[in-house]
């Protein structure tokens, strides 16, 4: 059986790249902390509408089909029978 080659991140070049990325991130955070953190309240306010748009997904609110979000398991529950009374409910 043939062995797979290790992932790039586990090779010596990958470890060097991760080290370089880590060092650059550390220095960026320490040197730019004062003016980068001043934008934090605005980023939190910006996150609210972005999460509203992207995390709700498609719930079928804007769809023309009425049964987009029904699973089909509960069909007929809570509906009145054809007679108009609630004898179909149990």
C-alpha cells in the first residue's frame, strides 16, 4: 500500500511558514493595538446586520411556496376536518 505524502503544514517548510505567520501576527497585534482596538465598537455594530443577513439563511420567508420549511411529518395536525368542526383533532 502506498503512503500518502504528509500535509504541507507538517513539512519543514510548512512549520517555517507557520512560525513566520505567528511572528508577523504577534508583531502586528502589539504594534497596532492602540489604533486597531479603537475600531472594535464599530466592528461589533457592523457584525449585527451581517450576522442577521448571513446566519438566518433561507427560512422560506421570501419564497412563493408555502411548504418550504415544513418537513411533512406534521401534515394535517391541528387542522379542522372537512366538516368544519374540530372532530378531526385528537
